[in-house]
C-alpha cells in the first residue's frame, strides 16, 4: 500500500494513510470546500477514502480519534510549511521532455553535491537550472542534491526534514524538482537525491501520532530510532521504500544517497536497507535504465556494498570518509578529533589500494577496533571527495579546504581525488575555490531547540582543537553567509582553480587509464619519509604515472619504474595554475623528477 | 588481557581487572591476612598487581577511587554469594582423568538439558554425577547444563547470573563443575554449557562501576544492552570471549549454548558473536578436539549459522523453536500467543524440509514479516526439542508436554523429534514423563524485584489464554515443586515412557538412515486434511519410512511410495507402550496402513 493522496485520471483522489493504532481517522478537507469525511481501515491499519473531483492544490489534514488534526505524514506538498495543511499534488501532470535519457553508469559519474537553498542567491530549483550549462562545461555529469524533503523554518541543510515525500516549498515544491530533473537530463546529467531514512526532524514531526514509526529499543543521536525491525515495522519500511520509488518513478531521479545508515538499527534477517536496494534494483530493471543507491556509513563495513544474495546490504557504492580524512590530515596537519586516526602517507596509500583505511585496527576516535577490509570491493563502489557538506560545514569555522590550506595544497587535493580510481564528488563551489563558508544553519520556531542545536555542536567540536566560537546556527547572518558568490569564479585565483578543475576533468575523460578502474590496473606506493605517493595507472593502450608531493619542500625523486620516457600531462606547480613554476621537462627519459612542494604531476608513459 | 586472578606455579597470583574509567584501583585482601595494595593501570585500562604467596581461597575485593568496594567482575568463585568477597581459585589444581576423551561430533549428539539445582534433590554437580550412568543407558551422550554462573539468592534458573566466570557456590563451585565434566567424559558424554552474554542479572551486578559494560543506545528486555560495538567495546568483548575460552580450557567443556543472541545488539563489521565463534574454533583446532557453539535466536535467521567468512555469525547450530511450536500446536491445539503462528501440518512439514518455518511470511506474534529460508543449511545445524526449560517453565502452569496431552500424543511427539534429521534435545525428566513441573523461580533479596518479576511474567502471559494465576517465582514452594522425583521412573507409565525413549534412541543409533542426515536423504510430505506426515529416510544400504498420525481418529492411509514391502520397527500405539494396540502387520507388502490416533510408526523398507 502506497501512503499519500493518489490522484486518478478520472479526477478523483484516493487518500491513503497508515494509522494502525487509531480508532478512527477522518479526512478533513480544508479548501477549496471544507468537509470532513470518514475513512475505512483495512487489516494492516491503512485508512482510505476516495473523493471524486479532487483538484491538485486541495488542502487537507487527517483527524485522528476525533481529536488530533495532523498534516499527512506522506504529504506530497506542504505549501505553508511543516505545521499547516497538506496539499494534493498530481505528479503525473508534468510534461517530461527527457525520453531520450538513458542514464549514466556509476563508474562514469562525476558527482557534484549542492544545497539548493545556497547554491544560488535565489535558493530555488529553477535557479539551479540556470547554472547547469556551466556545470556541464566543468565536466560534471551527476548533480547530487542535498535533501529536499520539507523542513521546519526558512532554511535548513535538509537533514531535519519531516515530510519525506514533500518537496520543500521554498525551493519550488515538487514541480520545481521535476523541472530541475528534466533539465538535468536534457543537459545529459544524472540527478542523485540525498534521502534521510535514519530519523525525522524534531519540529513538525507528527509521525508518532499515526503509528509505531519509532522504537525506544534503539537510540540515535536524534532520539528514538525509526522502527525497522520491531512490531509493525513492515509498514514503516513500506513508507520509506515507497518514498525511494516515488523519487525514481515520479521524479525520474537517477539515484539516491542514503544518509547516515549507521544510525539505522535493524537486526532482522532481511534488513530494511537490503530490501530497499533490492526494490530499487527491481524498479531499474523494469524501467530499463540504471538507478543507484549510495550509502553514507561510518562503520567502514564492506557488507554495505556486498550484494544482498551474499548477506550484504546491496548498496551500489559508499562514501569513503577515510579518503577525505587521510588526505585532509596530510594537507592540514590537523590531528585532533577523528583526524587523530590519520596523518600518515600510508593511510592514503592504503585507501588508494583498498578503499577503507580502517580494517580492524584500533581507532582512537571510535575507542575500539574499527572497520573491515574492502580490498575485494571494486573501486566503483567508493565515492571520494576533498570536501562535502559535512567536511566543510561540520567544522567550527565552516571553512572550505581552499581557505584552510595554500592554493598549491588545494590543487594537490583536487588532483589526488580526480586521479584516484574512485568516483569523485565535488562540493558546490570547490571548483572555483569559493570564498564563502558553508556553515550549519537551522530555523526552528522553538528557541530551546535552536539553543540545543548550538550547544550540541559545541560539545561535538570539543574533541577538536579548532578554537573560537561557532556561528549561531539560528542567526540569519549565518545562513546569509552561505550562498555561493558566483561572481568570484571569473576573478583571480578562483578563475585559475576553475580552469584547473576543467582541465583535470577533461584529462580524466580523455585518458582511458584515468577514472574508475579495476584494482589490478592501479598500483600505489608511498614514501613516508619523503611524503611522496606514486600511482601507476594502466589501460589497454596507455600507462599513466601520478606523482604527489605532500611535503612543504621541493623534492628530487625517482619514480618506482624501470627507465621509461614520459610526457608531462599536467603539473599543478606550473605557472599557468598560479604555481611557482614547473621543474619538469615536458618530455624526458630519465631517472629523476623534481617536484615542487604540495604538487601533483601527471605523466603519460611511452 | 584475561581479567581475573591468575595463580602461578610459584605460588603468586596476578590480579587483573578492567576499570578504564577509574582513577585508582586497589586490591583489598580480606583474608587470610587483610591488606590493601595499589594496582597499576595499563593503556587499555587494565589494573594489575602481582601478590606473592597467594593461596587459593584468598578472599579479596577491589576498591575503586578509594570509595567503592566491589567484588571482582571476573571472580572465579563467590563462596558467600553475589555481594560478598571474591575468592581466589586455582583451576589448574584439579587432576583430570579424561585424557582419553576425544569429543563427540555435533551430528551424533543426543542432548539432555538439565538444571543442576533441580535435576536432583541435592541440587549439586556431584549429585548429577550419580545419575550419569542412567543417562548413558538411556542413550544420552551430551549433557547440556543450564547456566551455572553465580546468581543472587538460593535458587535461580541461571539466567540472572552476575559473575560470568564464577561457578555457583551452592552447586559445588568451580571444582564441582570440574568433577562433573571429568565424570561425563569418562562416561563418554560431552558437556555443553549454557552461557548468558546478552545481559547481567539485576542483583549483585556491579559491572557498571568498573567500566562501560553497558550502553543506553540499545535496550534489552532486561535494561541497557551490553556494549559490544560502542567505545571501549573491545574489552567488553574480551571479558566475554575469555569467559568462553575459560570454560573450554580450564573446565574441558565441549561446547556452549549462547542464550538469546537476539538480545545482543552489535552493528559492527566484525560482530562480537562472529569473533567469539572464530576464537572458539581456533581454540578447538589447537586443542585437537571439537568444540561447538550453539545459539538461541528468535530471528529465524540463517546468517546465525552461516560461516563467518560468508558474513555469517559462524555458530555451529541454532535452537529451532519453529520445530517445537509446529509440533506443540498440532498436539495441543493451542493457538494463542506465539502459537497463533502455527498449527498446520504444513508448518511441521516445512520444518522437516528446511529448518525454519518462517522464511519471510507475516508472523502475527512478531507483528511483521519474519525469518529467512534455511533450506540450504545442513540439518546438523538445527537443535530440536519437544520441550525445554523455556517451553515448560515459561508457561503459566509450567506443565510438561506429557501432562498437557495424552500419553499417546506425548509418544508421538518424542518420535517426531527422534526421527527428525536434526540434533535432538531432551529436557530433564521428559524421558520418564516426569510429573513434576518446572516453574520459574527466583530468590532476590529485594521484594520489589521479586514482585517486578512476577508482574512481568503476568504481562508476558497475557497474550496467551492459559488462564489462572502464576505460581509466585519467589515462593519457596515454587522452587520446591521443581526437583525431579526420580522414584517416578520405575512406576507405571513413567517406566513405559523411559523404555520407549531408550528404544527409540537405540533405533536411532542402529539405523544409519535415522539420525542427522543430508537434506537430500530425507523426503517429507504431509496431508493437511488427514493430518498425516510421511517421512522417507535413506542411507546407503537402507530406507526407512516414518508415518505420523496427528489426528484423534484412526486412519487408513497409503504411503507415498511405489508398492514396496516393509517391516515394522516400532508402532507407538502398540500395547507394549501402553497403547491401544497396533493395527499394523509386522511384515507386509501392501498398499494401505492403519494408524491409531496420535501415533507414530517406523518401518524398514525392503
């Protein structure tokens, strides 16, 4: 049973809501013509009523036990926010123009994570459309939207959404999202949507009034966990699985990024997440083009990306924080909080070789042995990034990497990501070394909640030595500091960085040996003394060498290769990238190389 | 690091206790010569001190932060109960006489579950020894002891133990257990020990004073869960894994039965239970004889018995409640509580064929889809029973099956279990149709706790329609009603039942086609109308037919076989088993069979 209002061709609308513990449920139509209608319960606790002549835009709520009046948990649209009436939306009325769209294989994706509310000053889906051509030109072929489910207040990162099926009204609502996806597809770009199935935001969350969506058997950082394995959990699963399918089917979304699956507790033999992935895969098969589900997970657990038939969860890929942390510590020297677990050349080398860095070793941050080897998992299952919303925003000063390290080191970071055998993800603005921060912002109506968020973050940051005070998440200026300043991208070092990213992404497309690869075609070695990493990448017809200098000094080094001749494809230290100038001969047959501090050089071997 | 006091050959004793959050820990020796000694902390939070000339029997406690005085969580002996001082025990001083013991393969085991406190009137290990010859004669080759860890009060089932390493003093303490295991081995019997790694009993539980043994992230029916995947969980795991190895090594135990693993929460990539099983397997390899770990689990999850390398938990076998419930409902007609999910011939047939009955179907009891197919799991991984401590004791009247159904039906039940391809488990006394109940009993010192247990059970039983009031778990007469009355076994129907069990167990040994088998050698069919189940079992040289009539009427039935001739091996309806008399010809070539109500017949085919 799919929850929500379902408009039909004959103009009627079937309202379906799951409320297994209610004695009565009524549909209260608030406009255009107020009325209150009884609903009928089925055996599983779904209440239904069919209303003829129901126009999209009809406003309604449900009345539980003749006493509680609540918006629809499966509302498709909340035009006046999380506390007001739900609105009927007819997803089938949109005229799609993407029939030629065939999707993009995951291994070919270059992901670009963006927050609709701050990607542009307008903060809307339509404003995103206006920027797609530029993203395309940059080399992006997959836009990843931070969550768009209806959240409380005027702005939010999206992880406090309370109506998983309703598209944030201020972004442009559900039709706005359909327009954006359609435009992306016409531009040859996939759309990945971030979905939050681990908790429901704290304000406007009325789910518990309807049924056992939550269980006190497990606690998440946000309170009682969603009930995925207890009594009545089948229908809680249905609520979220149908949500996933709603995006894929009614919005033509190409894939989902499942937020923080480590906070989803489920000990059942057929876990919710495995079921979710199986249902998405089944839909993709029937629909005839690929769909993906990518996990965020903090366990470093290869089970996440192991097929369901082999007792895995069956995700297509997983975000690899280990790559970020290994790289970030080498570049910044930060060594507190979770960064204490990283900082050696060997960490990043292991990440290039295997994926997860923690494969059973003791983690000081976790306070226990952590992770399991992913050396057997194909590289296309790992998404890597030099920054993302978390790694920028969940820092005290919310500063991007490019504003934390030198321009040289920032270029090295981008190269380290884009020359990896993994699926790269850029965070909006990193391509032009955006000067704007990406602070955490909320806009709850309850002052206590806003303060709890602030103090919670203060506690979270206490294990880092960042110093200073955090910008108040509720302060309007905090939000106002976030929107990208697109004018930057034509100026000075911003413009150089943009050109540098374009060049790297073009190299990645042009060279078969770059991009996502088989493990056997990549060899990585490191020198902890000299702080150098070498990577040799092979394709059928070509061989590339990547040299990275993670030290602040100029180095003379010898590639770990038999004597070969090479041609320089790129040196991040070159003056064209505002660097101190390359020390490499354009073409050479020799033993030694001279690498500038914090530089990456890319060679094609003869 | 192994926690506890470790006596050495030179007479010294190394005291080791894990207390990572303590600022100071001191060893307080209370006898023979009182003293208080500082201990030294290592990096992982283990505190140690080596004391020369420490005799077994030395009484001690630990003083935490100069303020809390507590017994040792890893105490080997609590001669005065859970609240008093711990006592040094030297496990190496026992003189073992079982060097010829080579163990018994799991698939050959006939398990006999017993509760030391009520198996005999004496309630001691030594009194159990006195009964071993009889068990052996019955056909038992593996004694399964209900938990023996030190519990609060004078009597307890054992699941409220609070010192996992200390053997209950009133049973005879650790030396008593060593004597029992040694005697079992000399008698050719293995010993399986029930261990509780899902919670610690409510009285005398001082573990939280020492360290983060518990986590509030997960709640069990008994309170906050043990911390197996959070910060500091490595050493919580060590505490229990070393406990398992302690039994195998120092007590020569042949296997463990892990209680209620569904209440062990652990989302880590390398779960505690997988680690436990790997460590036990490693020990068994080194030690040169088999050791087993058998799970109690409520998920019907084949992952439990899947090897660790394949992302399973790696248990050797699992208790199969589905067998019990399928059988029990057919025999009793009970259909409330969890029995509502069973009651069809097809349930028992599926259990014979695959193991788990619930393989994704909706369970009314669980309120959700339940289980996953175990059809690929070898039969030796399933332990089946017509009753056990739970299925007898966790009923309102604590009545055994033989006192709930007719003598004919009780014999049918035993046959259904002993002709199954699974590992059978008998519950003490069932072999002579014991008249004594096995009620739940506790003996807490806190009246509130005793009342909470009583009312908790009342709530638990509310979903069944058993009626009446439960015997008060704390009442002395409740406990006193439980000890087996061994004199019964020579009298009337008790003696018949004992002879019947002996005969069945002998048949099982004598016929290669009976006993644990490959799935391919067993064919089971059922007739829901007639309430008949047929089972054909094959071995290299023989073929057996089992016919079971689960109806209250006499039936004329045709075996699902081509015309063959057969010889009757056993008919439970025969007058020698106090039955109404067999209707089967001893040897026959024919089409039809006549089965008495509630009877089982066993044939060898020509």
